[in-house]
C-alpha cells in the first residue's frame, strides 16, 4: 500500500476511534434524547467504497457524520429508513464537471444529486470561476448574468457560494486558460517572464484560498498556445500546496501518443502530461475524459499502447489517474460546420460557407477535403468524432437538433440521424448534412454517439467515472441541449456493471468514491466509516437506469433506482423526492 493510501485509511480509522471514544464516555442508562442518532439506515447491503464485498449492517448518522455501523436499536434513532434489498454506498464523487456558475441558478443541483453525486469537482479543462478582472467579469457565466458576478478571487467566489447555499459538496480547480487570459488577454504568444510570474502568483493565490489544483485545456484557445514549459512552471506552484494537475489533452485522435506540432517544442499528448508531472513534482496527473479506444483512431492497438504508457509511468512513481465518461453520448455542437469543414473557410463567415455549399463545383471540393484531408490539414486543433463519423459514412452516430435558442425550419429533421435523413432524401450522408445546413441556414446543432470509446478504460484500476457536464435542472431550450451524462453519467456506470459486466459492482463503487476522494485528499469522505462525513447514496442495483438520451426529448430526465441521497447527514433525495435542503459544503483544499 502506498503511503498516501495508508494515510487515507489511517485517517478514517482515527476518526472512527474518536467517535467510539466519545461514545464510551456515556455509561449505560445515561442515554438521552440528545444522544439519539439523527437517522439510521437499516438492513442495507453496504459497499463501503474500499472495493471489498458488501456486508449487511445498519448505519447511524449524527451531526452530519457516520456515528455507528453495526446493529442499531430503533429506539436510539430519531428516524429510521428501511433500505432492505438496497445498496448503501459512499456518495459518488464527480471528478470532472463544469457547474462553476450554474449552481447559482440551481442550488439544488438536482441533475447531479438524482444520480447519486454528493461531491463535484469544477474548474476543469483550463476554465475556472476565478480569477476574474474587470474585463473577464464583463462576460456572463453559465447560469448567471454578468451583473451577478461580484467576485474576483477564488476566496470571494467560495464565500459567495457558501452564502448562496448548495445541495452537494463542491471542489474547484484553478484553470490555466482563465489565468492566461487574465494576464495576457488575447495575446497568443509566449508570456514574458513578468507575465509568467504574474500567472504563477495568481495560481498561488487560488491554491492558498483552497483550489484543489491546476487544470489545463490544451486542445483549444488559449491553452493550445502554451508551451509545455509554461504549464510546468504553473504546475510547480500547485504542487507546492499538494494540488493535482488535471488536463484536457492536446489531442484525442490517433496522435494521442504523438504531437504533430513543431518538432522538439512539445511532447506528445499523453507523454506531455506525464512529463509535466515528472518535472513539476505534482502528486497527481489526471487525464481528463480519456478516449483512446475510438474505432476512428486509425490504430487498433492504440488503447493498449496508452494503457502500457500510463502504467509504466506509474511504475516510475508518477501517479497518473484517468477519468472516463460512462455515457456513450458525446457533446452537442452549436455550429456543426466547426466540426466538419476546414477551419480556414470560417474566416469569411458562415454565409460565405453556405454559398460554397450551394455551388456544385465548390461543394465537390468541400466534400473531397472532408473525405481525404487529415484533421491537422483541416486546421483542427484535435480531431473530432463528428468529422470521423461523417467521413466513414456512419451517419447513424450523428444526430440533428434545433439551434440552442430556436427551432428548425424543417421539424422533420429534429432528432433524426444523418443516415435516416440521407435515406429520406436519397443522397449520401455528406450531401444530407450539406442540404440540412443550407435549408436551415446553418442554424442547427449536431451531437454524436460512439459507444466503443468507454468500454476498455472503465476497466482500468485507475479509472474514475465523470460527467463532463454541469448541473442543469431548469426546463427550457438550453436544458434540452445538455449532454445526457449531465443527468445520467453515474447511473450509466452502474448500468454498465449490470448489463455488460465490465467490472464488479464493488470495484465500480471504489472508482466512484474512495479513488477520487484519495486523489483530492478528501480524507474524511469517500468511505463508509464511523466518524467520516455522511455522504451516502442508496440505490437498487437491479433497477437503476438512465432515462436521458438525445432521442428522449423530455428534460429533465432523471435516472430511476436511486431513492436516497444524503449529503453531510441530510437527505437531499428522500424516497425519490427532492427535499430542497442545502447541506453542501465548499471543500477548500488543504495541503495537509
């Protein structure tokens, strides 16, 4: 057992001993109403988050913590919930999400807690809610107007969130992209030493205020303009405070093992992340939403190569972890041309591109480029599943939706796949897409579905399920466009266990609880142990099911089979009902 894992379990045992010691001071006959447990979950099958097999026991809660595990007399509880036949596990931890500002619109975070999530990590992919200067404050956040953004530092953001109240616990990373924009605005060049020093101080300030680490989004602006050395210097600062490094890699295509930029200037995508970990001394390198098993990668052995590279780095002593999207549904693109056509065409605007699509000769050129050019030749910072799905003629994996704030002129296309539309029109998949773009004047969204990506990575011992979504529960147009994992990523993971038998239920629960808790140094969460905070999810492994897909127009579409979710000892989902309690905490990172 590694030292950090030993410390994790040692803290849990110490907390349990503290509770038992306190209880021992009360002699027989001294039990009073105040000594009663607040809540007891009776007759459940406990999966404690360690990966061990389930066992039957009662769990008592008091003052937000687990006060006893074992047999609890009913008269010693203010409330008893019989959970016979159900699994009682630690609350799920979403290691990669984007609810930084949407929590202000929806503090109950129903889309998360309905799937059993009790703690969420935000500030991923290089974007965080702070730091913000006057120029950055002028931009609205997701779910909040620019007028309501009254913070400039991570500390003030945390204070605002604590005052507002939230239903689940929240951890936040500081984003490299946010820091870079703060200092360099729109400058895409290398920072001067003064600018680099300023960025380092901003990261330091965020870490002191409780950020859990540094995140990067190296596949898009402004992260794509950063040299590895720049990222290393900022990661060193996060390392000083015991933080983690979470990265959206530079590339997710077949070049995931080999970066195609200027020779010698950058490391290959995954190798770069490992090198950043090696040079910075950061304690955790987290590869965000890893996807190396795509049938479009062009390398059938890519997944095995990535696995071997990562585990070899772990043998070297670099603690690399990955998070994986359990959902087989990808994200949604508000302007599909960005995922399909050469990026140079967008310099003249959307209307000019539509003119090209109407011209038979130029249309043929565009078609030929899509079918033959590499993503790099087309100007993509990383290849996309949508381009490759269309290129291979797999239109059954690409879906058409209305624009974010409107409707399709031809409603018969809505929620249809490109292959179905192609059959309706009597054309191939590419021509079907071109025709839809012309007829809808480019005002259309597309989404993709690729199942093969997730099967292998979920079996890795270092894999953690994540949503890569963001809390969203309010009905409306924007709600209908969110990726399904925002509602059902963790219920999807449980379904993969039941229906595909990818891993045991015990191991999946470990991946969703104690593994991310250990990575984040949440020593008093992630396990069912006496003395730890009572973040608990109760579910029926035979009935849990996701209902949210792009095919299902109903939103919100919450999963079923998760009747109880408890945060810091308080039910937020109680017998399948939202309680509207706000017991969540801002979990400020400590270097201890």
